[in-house]
C-alpha cells in the first residue's frame, strides 16, 4: 500500500514520496521541520491510511534508549518476594515491554513513532542503531532474543534542537517539511474549517503570512497556532474588516496571543505599529 495523504492531513507530493520511499527501503523516516508543521500528526495519519497499528514513543530529556525496549521492575519483585507472592519465581512478570518491543511483537506490520528524538541525550540515537538496523534486541534478564515479527515503519521526528549523529542519519530516509505556502495553508484550513467565510480566511491568511515576515521576530507563528487563531476569530465573530490594513504594521491583530507567544515579539510588533503610525 502507498500513502497518498488523508482527508484530515494535507500532504505535499514530496512528503508522500518520502513516506513511500521509507516503506520501500524499509528504513526509518526522519522528519524535521518547524514546530507545528504536522510532524507528529503525520505518523498518526500514515497509520490510519495504511490500516496499521500505531505505537507512540514520546521522548523526553530523561528518556533512555532502554526505555523503548523494556524495563525490569526490580522494586516490585523485591516487594512481592517480601510478601511471599509466588509470581516472583518467574522474572518475566517484572519485564515491562517498551514501545519498540510492542511494535516488534505486533501481529500485523505497525507504525512506530519516535517523537522529538532530539530532546534526549546525544547518545540516545546511537544506542538505537543496532535495534533499528537489525530489528532485534536481547533481553538479558530472560536470556531471549526479541525479533520483529514484521518490520515496522519507523517515523522519527526532530525539531532540530540537537544535531543527530552521522551513523544514525545514514540509516534513515530524511525529509524536511517546509512551511506550507499560501495555497497549501488554505487547503489545510479547509479541512479544519470547511464553512469558514472566504473573505475572513483571505484576510487572516494575509495577516498571518505578513506577521511571519516581520524582521527580528524571535518565534514565527506555526500552522497549529494559525488554526487556533482562526478558531478564535470564528468563535468571537471577528469581521474581516478588523483584520484588514493596507500596511501590515498599522494594526495589532485581534486575539494576537494565539500567534505571538513571547513578550519580546509582542514588544517588537507594538514598536513597529507605533513607528508606522508616527510616520503616517
């Protein structure tokens, strides 16, 4: 089966090509892009489109590669032994399967999401090389080798907070999700707000892309933030005229807190508005 996007996810031609290339090569798909461009959602929608079970492993700063394989709950075993519980005789009762193990054990080909891999320690990707390469790992406590029943499609996302090791990159098919252009963004909006007024959408798109182009902006608003802003505009019944300005620096967008997320950018935009009004 080939991925061709879904009703809920607008995928560009090059993104669909990347997903299908990873499936053909049986390589992990490494997805990078600005926060809010749909990297995590991609894995969810690919699983739905291909009819595969999805296993989500959300990485944190404290996450170790071992957590994705399995964890041995020695504390519970000690407690049970003190209570005389007979299940302590079988160490398998204290082995907790990680998402990688669950994906390997799936009866049908699965999709495994390793989300925001760059949050973890720099050694984290290297510690997964063998497991992702050979699709197997060894459980030392039970002395068994766990092999993937079916090779899962591994989707790995990164926000580019850290450089990933070359050895890891060599094993992946890479794709960078570019920020949606005007037309693609309009298609995305039509999926989420099919009945939105055309004039409101037109003005909102203009203001949004103008805001992203403001020089010196620390954090550019993302796709997800634009969708939140549109939801508020519709809920508050904001008129298209309230968004319209011949000069993008003449007015502060209503409900701009959905788009601008730090005080430096708020102050920057307010200064630009003030300077623009003084010139006029």
